[in-house]
C-alpha cells in the first residue's frame, strides 16, 4: 500500500530524512517511531504531498505522489501533529468543511458528523467557535475530523498526544474497527511505546533520518533482548535527549532575523 | 464546484464575523473622503476641475477594494501559521479549485466593501451620474476585487510569515494606490508620472469606475475593461501556479 525507496529530504545542508526504504502492506497497522527530530513528520509530509522529496521514490496505493498529487490525495486521510483547525469557524463548520472537501456524500455527512462529535463528546459544543476551545477539545475535534471520510490509508502523526486515556482508548477502538471492516491501512507515529506495542502490527524505528530497526514488536524485543518495547527503543536509539528539529516556520524566522541584523 | 463553494463560504463567514475589521477598514476611506474631499475641494474648483468629491469618490471606492482584496489574499499567511492551510492542501481536490474558491470569497468581500464605501460617499454628497450605469460600476468593482485578491494570494503563496507584510504595504499597495489617478487627474501629469500611472493596473480600475459613476474617463472604458480582464486572468494563472507549489 505504501512503498518507499531510498527516500531523502534535505533542508539546505541538513539531511532530515536520509535514504530510507520501507513497505507497508494493505490493512496493516504500521508504527513509525523515533525520538524528536528523527524525521518522522518530514517523512509523513512527503508521503502526503506536503513536501517534495529531494530524491527517492514513493508509491501510495500504486500512485506516485510526485506525478499525480490530486489522485494520491484521494486515497488517504491524515491527522496532523500540530493544530490545523480554522479557529474562526465553529466545530460543526470545521467538520462540514472537511466533509465537503473530502467528498463525503451529502446523505451521510450529517449523521457521521453527529456520530463523531458525540464520540469525542463535543456535540453539545458544536456551535461554539474553535478559538474558544481548550487545547484538549481542539485535539479531540481534530481526531474526529480525521475520521470523517473513510480513506484507504490513514496517517496519524502523534494522534494521542494530549488525549485523556478514555478518548485514546475510544480512538484506537475506532481505528481497529476501520482497519478490520474496511481494510484501512494505518500509518502512525507516537511517543508512547506501550501504545505502539499494543496496536502496531509492524514497527519501524527511525533515528537521525535513518531507519535503525524494523519488524514486529516481538521481533524488536527479541533483537535487543529486552522484555518491553520502551527498553528496546532506548537500546536502539540511545538515551540522549534530542532537540526538536526546527519547523520550516522557525527556520524562516531565524533566517529573517539574521537578514535583518546584517 | 462544491469545493469552490465551501471555500467561498468560508471566506465570507470569516469576513462577516470580523466586524471590527469591516468597521476598521471603513475608517480610512471615510477619512480620505472627508479630509481630502472637503480639504482640496475649493482648490480643485478654482482650478476649473469641478467638484472634487465627485472626482475623488470613485478613487476612494477603488482604494477600499484594493486594501480589502490584497488583505483577503494575504490572509492566507494566517492560515499557514494556524495550520489550517495544510488541511486544505492535503484534501483530494485540485489546488486550482482551492485557489479559485479563496479568490472568489475574498473578491466578494471586497465588492461588498466597495458598495459600502459607495453608499458612504453618497451620504458625503457624491451623486452618481446615471442610475443605469451603477451596474457597470459593479462590473468594475468585481474586476478590481478579483485582480487584487489574486495578486494578494499569489504573494501570500511565496511568504511564510508576516515579516514581509510591511514591505508589501509600502512598496506595492501604497504605490499602487497613490500612483493610480485615484486622487488626481492623470491628464495634466508630467510625462514620467503619466507612464507610471499607465502601468499601474489600479489606474484602469479607477478610470472604469469613474466612468461608470460620473461619466468621465481618461483611457476609455473599452481599454479599462480589456486591461483589467487580461491582468486578472494572468494573475489568476500565476497565482495558481505559485499556489500549487506551496510546501508546508
């Protein structure tokens, strides 16, 4: 379903993703793990047409995103790591906007929005502006929005960050359901190793832009001789704390600051 | 079609909800109308040019459209910063449609703004030349709106944050306005200024609008219409190209 070959992304002389290759099969739940700044989000952005790779090949659902952007976008859905809601619209309007953009048929639009907003317990607040929402509520809305249409592949970039255990549990049940019923392929990143251990069929661990290990959670544990994934992860990536890679925006700010000082 | 509609609707909702912005952006045209209109009125009259308010009002309408339109386009930088741009960019719709929806939405808001200023100028003493030609003035308002919303969107496609916004205001928007013949007749200008005014697309917008509202024109209505249409089209093409290349 997802094929990646020798994928590389450079920002100036910084290599964010360094010659990685992997495959994700149809209906597989694939965990993509790594410390901060390892290249997870950059990879997801390239898979979802938001960034152009420096080199290498990607195939999503048999389509090359570099050549057929619009076509590729029809086959996936994504929940972003950072906020992507319109704060000036209400929760319902955000959902409806998404449903129209993703061509959810009009007759199932309303019931599904209601179902999902109930699922994240925001139905009562559907007519409030998102700017008045708390951080947790925004996150829940974002998750609900990601499930509005049922794509062939769903990308989840740290979806459970900041969610309470109840919502988290509910979310994974929903994803498992989609995965079983509609054969949805799931590609997710997380920092919660216990979560990855529980839900992922297969895992790849990326560090410094390179894939350092991949396999089932059991294989990774066996490979490192540890009895839980957290220890295996630390064994593979070391225990040094990483600096978060600057986003495009931060880099831009830095550049413009330097420019002004000159 | 539904993509264009929902993006248009979003722009309209955002516009109507930002009351402070609507009112705020009316302050400037009102000030210009009153201060310049009444301030320069007597001199203009003495110079044998007739009523200055009559001359100025179409220019001020064009100005308020210019500002609203450019801002609607540049507003996309907010979307980028708040992350909402990503949401639209990964959607399974063509970026051309996204761009068109945005531009139409911004342009509609700008036309609305232009109509409000027209009404305000009428309160200030401006009289339209012929009621039948009001429809023609609407055509020009739409053209000016489309042109500058497309320009704003094209610019916003190249900017990552608001750092460059001041630069755009001082080196693009302000010159576009002040050199356009919105405030003074182009006829009597020195040759160099005349040339500058004739490469400023807003000149043709102001001129067309002035013809529709007062019956006077410098370039001729046909040329105004043709120039605006062609430039709008070119900007839409350039804007879609830049928009399609956005990376987040």
